[in-house]
DNA sequence: CTGAAAGCGCTTACAG
DNA sequence: CTGAAAGCGCTTACAG
């Protein structure tokens, strides 16, 4: 039933195609119809200019007639590089990642590269690396690493320097292309703003991360203002867990300003504060981070720092494409790929923060 | 610099590898070390039992020694089927889709299939189909279609019946594997529940969808209760747009119960209601749909119907895998793939709904 | 500008 | 059980 030697020359009629390509025309079929050789076809596909006008027309007609579409898999095998981008990320449900991936998808579609998702096993270690390896085995044209929780080091070192790659977020890597979200700066600014509103200090509730630039910005702003920093409170990615934290914080009348590691946590905190009988922002100000889609809809609307995730995703693809074109053209490999582009967030003050009640 | 004929037999030393595979060992290299033929290697890879014990050991040792990993691209070319799953979906940022994709990712990883995302162009038509085509050109082992806004028909008809596929959501398709989310039933139940709470009618705010099973369930529940149905109000996927709708609804003292097409819209409505000076649930009850991660954190926590998106995603992969195994084993192609599995949602009553104030 | 040849790394009848 | 051969659909030197 399946294909066997000779099958295609004798007309691959047979049964139903086993897969989508099935009996789609091959480059050889088109070459025959256009009366040119296969290599000429190949040249035409890569750059029509390399073929004489006459053949060009014949080929175009044949392609049209047979509705030919080159087989990307065969191409990938010959080139040892498939025309696709793989995105490596941990849990894709988290807001920032979803948005970033969306931006990547949009731009990738624009340049005609499909994207494949390589989920980094949250348990890390060997399991995560085996994921990475198996994605690399597919020879993607390039990889985009979303590194919002800094599991990067072990992954980055697995990716050959010759492989186009861009990292979004994470600690700085030498000789790699990277997009920096300036979280430290934003956190610093938000904290300072809260201080300006008259709050004596601001409490920080942190989201899981090995290295937390947001916490660092907060701490530094406090330190610069000569305000002692309360111990940061750690929570999970699950907003529900922040409710209890909010409630406890609400029981302490001295806390009047809380800065959360992300908007979802901020929302959980606000719920907890409400349960503790405290009003936002009258009794306590709450600020988040990210500008989640629902932040402006929250009750009250949440003050936060807007992160340009999807823009970062789009930019990552653009950067990656440059590198890919470089390797395709065999030029400047690896050398000039050191990039560190900033995509800064900005403060958006809504109604969840207010001057300290005197 | 690049590969040229003979390169691999003469030792492909040369420069840096151009891509990740670069100078990875091929099946031929391993065969040489193990002192067996390439076909024997191939047989071993597919099913070690088909090879004599002696060779089996030699091969295992050689694989280990060279750290050999088969090239999935070459395999895909030979088999005209790549070991990967492509997921087709419109805007992946929307809650249900993100969750579903997460489930797919988790299960796909378990069975060792990478997933590639094919974003369906929201503008539909030819643009969308060209996306589909180019994904199909990659010969995925199977496809999962997330059809939460019913753009399905034109896509489904493009996918050969011989291609393993499972559809999640959407209107029923003959002779296809499909997972049904029972939204009609859930919407019916929610509406009836609201009526039981004493509300004279329930208003419906609908999310964009060509065919809206949720609206149908709502309408039928009203009709069965002999309650006239108010005109449904259409909104967008953007929760912010629901604020204004909530405000307007809030100005009408006769509305005491609102059912939203999804949780995010419900949240927007609640915000609008608040702005209109109405309290939830004291003045008006609001129910959503989906059980968004933030629903239980909302102020007040949102009554909704919990949808098992990630479970649906996982089940889809399981169903797909069965089909894939069928085609790999050349059996029962296409015939027995008619499946219609239900994954029902369930009502979760939280604090945003209450008996009508007498 | 163009074609014949060889190669990419696998798989699958076929004939021992 | 196993190897030699041919094939999957492309690409790229090489030599006109």
C-alpha cells in the first residue's frame, strides 16, 4: 500500500494518500512539464533571476498548472535547516508569555515562518534539557527563548553559538541577541512614585523567579529614599494564593502601600484586603506589574506598569530573521549577533493607588 | 564552507556547524561503529526486537558511544509524515484557547510530539486558508483544530479525511473526531439557576461567534420557563468594551440578572455596574462562563461555569494519537474516526449571584 | 544559463 | 535475521 521504489515514476495512483502531501506534485513533476531540469527548477525557486526568461515563464506556467508547492521537509533535509522558528518557554498560560508568544506568532506569520513551541519542563534539569535537545534535533532556523523566570543558563549553553537565537528577558548574556524589558527601572519608578504619594514604605510581594529584577528595583528605590525595606513576601503564580497574603497584610494597620510582582497577584491581594475590611485605595494602595488585560477592568482599575510583551515578541522575530539571513548568506556568523535592545515599560496610574490618607 | 558531496565520508570536519545538527552522527556513522548495515540500524530504531540480540547490543553501544539521535527531518521525508502535531487556532491570547493549548502541550510532550502553532488569520478567507495550506505542507502527523469561534467549515474541508485530526468545540462534523464542550447545556443550566433565584428574566451579553451555543442554551432556558428573552447584547472579546454595556444595563432598574458570554466580559460588566452605582450581587447578579483563573479572585468572586479546557486539550492529543497509530499501522484508515466525546462544564456558584432582592 | 551527478539521513521491499 | 539497492524531494558544486 505504502510507497515503494519506483512508485512515483509509475504514477503514484494507488490508494488514498496517507498524509496531506500524499500525491502532491514534486519538483521533478514540474520540471517535466516545464521541460527543464530539476536543478533549474531549484534555481528558479531560490531566485527566478538565475534562470532565463523563457524557462522562467515555462516554469511559472507549470507550477501554476500543477499547483506545485515545494516540500519544506525535503528542503530542510538538504539544507540542514528548516524554515521554522522554535519558541522555548515555560508555562505558556502565564500572561506575559502568552502575550509575547502572540507577538511572535504575528510577526513570524508575516515573514512566513511557522513557529513550534518547546515547553520547558518546569521541573528543570535533565527533563528540560531533553526537551531542548529534541527541539534542536528538528533544526529550526532559529530559536527564541522566553526567559521570564531565568531558567536560562543551562538552556542557553546548549544552543550552539552558530544557531540564530534571541532571548527575551532574563539576565544578560554575552554575545547573544537579547531583548531587555527594563523591569528594574520600572519597579524602581513605581516604588518611588508610591513613596511620593506619602507612603512611609512599600511592601513587596514577589512572584517566583530565581533572579528578580523587579524586587531589586523596589529595594533600591527604598534604599535611595533611606526607607527601610520590609521583608519581601513570596507567593506563587496562582493569584488565589495572594488572597491570604492580602488578608494578613490588611490586618496590619501600618501597611498602606503594596507593590505586587505582577497584576494577578495584585488582584489577589486586593481581594484579601477587601476581606480584611480595608478599602483600596482609601486605606491601602496596591500596584501591580505587567498591565494585564483585565487590569483596567478591575474594581478599582489597577495601577501598574505596562509591559510591551507582544512588541517584544515581534521584535524578537525581526532580530532573529536578520541572523537567519546572515547564516543563509554565509556571512558574519556569530560575530555581530551581540544585541541588547531595550523595550521599556511605563507607569500607568489608575485608581488602585492614591496619596496616603493623612 | 557548506556541505558538499562527499563531505561526510571524508570526515565533515570543516568549520563550525551551520545549524544545530551540524556534524551530529548519522545512522550510517552508527552502523559503521556497530558493524551492521544501515537498514539493520533502521529496523533496530523502529523495533529492537527485529534485530538479533548480538547486533542489538552492538548497536546500543554504538548509539551510546556516538550519542546518536535520529534525524526527525530525514525520517519525515522518507515517511511523508513528520512526528509532530499542528494546532490550528485563532488568537491564542484568549483564555479558553490558551488553556486548551496548554493541555495539548502537556500531553503532546508526554507522547514526545512537538507541537506547532498555526494561527488562523482572523480576517479569514484566502488568508486563513493559505496559512492552513502552508502548515499542511509540513506533513504533520495530525492536526488539532480549536474551533471556539466556528470558522471551521472552510478549514475542515481542506484537511484530507486521511489526515488524523480532532476538532475541539464548534458545530458537529460528520466523520471526524470531535470534542464537545456542552456549552449549550451549561448555558441552559446557568440561566435556569438564575431564574430559580427569583430573577424575572436574565439578560445575555454575547461574545463574538458565528454560532453561539451559549446564547442558544440561554434562550431555550428562558423559553422553557415561559419568560420572554430580552434582546442579547453583542460585545467584543475586549473586556473593556463591556464596561459601557454594564453601565447602561445598570441604569435600567429592571435588570437584576446578567449572564455573560465569558468571564472577562462578566468582569467588565461588573465594573460598569459599579460605575452605575449598582452593587453585585445585591442589586444585580452577574454570571460568567469559562471559570477564568481570575474569577475566584474577583471582587466579588464570580459565579460561572467551569470549562475543562486543558483537559479537552489533553484528550484531543490522546484521540489524535490513536488515529496516528492507526495510519502508521496502515489499519482502519478514516473509517472509525468518527468520535464525539463530551467534556461537560459545571456550574460554580460564587458570590456574584444571589437571590433577587424582594 | 543549464543539466547530470551526488548528496542530505532516513525507510522499505527484495532477496538471500 | 540481514544487506544491497532504490527511493523520499530537495540543493549544490561541477562542467559545459
